[in-house]
C-alpha cells in the first residue's frame, strides 16, 4: 500500500506535460511502464515543474478522493464526554503482543482507538514514542502493517500509535468537515491522550515523550514537537512537509485533505491564515532548538527496488505518485534544514537518500536509526 500513491491520476498529472514526459506522452496516464516513470523521475525539470504547477493553483490542485468513495460524516455519532477517559482495552486480534486502547475524547467527541506496543520490560519505567501514520491512517496503524514497528519490541520504549486519523494532518480543524468529521488532533495528542496514558493505562512511564511520523504524520510530528517543546524530548519526520504556507508544503498538505474527501478550508481556514502561520515550522523552528531532530527524505528517483515495490500495487501510476510526492517532500526537508541552520541550529541529523520514492520500506529501515538518534540525545 502506498502512503499517498496514485494521487496524480486526476490532479497533478494535468500540469506535467511541459517536456518532462517521454516523447509522445501528454500526462502521467501515458507513462505505461515503470521504466518510463524511472526516466521521468530523473529529469531535472520535474521538481521545478511541480512547484510551478502548485504555485499556479493557489495551494489547490483539483484532486478527487483517491482512497474511498466519500460519505458524509454522521454528526449524530458525536458524543459529549466530561473528561478524557480510558473506556476499555483489549488485545489486538491482528497483532500478537499489541494492545488496543479505547479513549473517550471530549475534544474529538468520539472514542479514539490507540494501538500500543509495550516496552521490552513492562515492569520498568519506559519512555513513550508517539508514532503518527500516513494519509489513510486507518484503524490499523501503518507502523504495524508496513512500518515494522515490531523491530522496536526489544527496546525499552512504549510505542503509541493513534488510529483513524484519515486526512487530518493531526491538527485542530477550525470547522468540522462534512466528510472527515470532527478533527481536534492537536488537543487529543498533546493533552487528552497523555493524561490517559500516564494516569489510567497502567503503563510504567519514565516521564519522557518522543514523537515521530511518516508523510502526513512526519509533517505533524515535527510540527507538534515545535509547538510543544516542553512536552517532547525529541522528534523525527520521514518524508514530511513542514511549512503549510510554502508552495510545496501547502500543496502537499492540501492534497492530503482533498485525496480523502476533505475541504482544506475547514482545516486552517482559507488562504494563508494566521493558523497556517502558527503551524509553519520552517518559518519559525525555534521550538526544535533544544531537542534531537532526525529528518529523512529520498530524492524521488526511481530504482529497481521501487519498481519491485509497486509491481503488485498500482504499477506505473502508483509509482508516478510516489515519485512526485517524494520530490515535494525532499524540497520541504531541505527548506526546514536550511531554516534551522539560518537560526544557528546544526544539531539536526538529516538523511537525504539518493534513489528512492514515497514508500514504506524506506521508512521501516529508517525507524531504528531515527529512534537511536533521538533517544540518544542526538548523538
């Protein structure tokens, strides 16, 4: 499963026909083979052409929902809760050793399901690592499905994986969305969930929190760490965009909304709003100054490994989406790295991979590397 693959089918594809495509091609629908996509991915004109396209559409590329046929979110399902509370817990039927917690959220007005991988020694206090998912963020975390979080099961760390955050960007939305529903993720993640985990869930906690994520979740993890530096000891972001006001970042974050049927204006308001500016890490990364930061992005150039990854899931169209997305997040990662350096910060570790697209196998490999870096104090 791709994190945001295939998004180009009806949206981005329309603008990518200015000499970047192979001879005779008019849009990505003509990229009939992975080899053709590979040639396109290595064309130096692709990245600036993407930025031109996104810049010409004031933050919006017209993209229909990719992942499901959208149905209106049922307002009648919303419930009022007096305080966050652990409603129940149960063993996860799909994943041995994983526990599923059901948390009543006053902010979200619903029960949020959270998957937990316990520390190696449950009898000793351990830090908590919040792991945020990619755009689909279904009931089963991508970190369990494809991110191989199980490789941390031998570590003294409790992995916290919130679920059912589809298209949310893990932020507080200004308005409820008719398709995606009520989104108050910043409040849930930074206030409600820690209260429940640390007071009610009988998890041995040593007082230290980390947060990381991939794609949509990578953008959000670094953003939340920057906004709440007193809450987190360190952060990592894989293939994220960290400025909701830049051309690439705004386009990327808006695509997350529209690809899942949501309206970006319901998130932070229309245009470059005050709330978008508040959430712009690249414009003001000062909250990251005192914590270990690990960033990763590939360059979007197709390798044989990428062709093999998509061979059973979408073929050239999915591969094209993975190329385009990784080109965007690569620029976003450079932008944040540069912004931090402009403010005298050189403690961040940034890995730029030559060859690679927007795909889970890369992130599974990066997880233990990022964890060692942030848990080791940036050493």
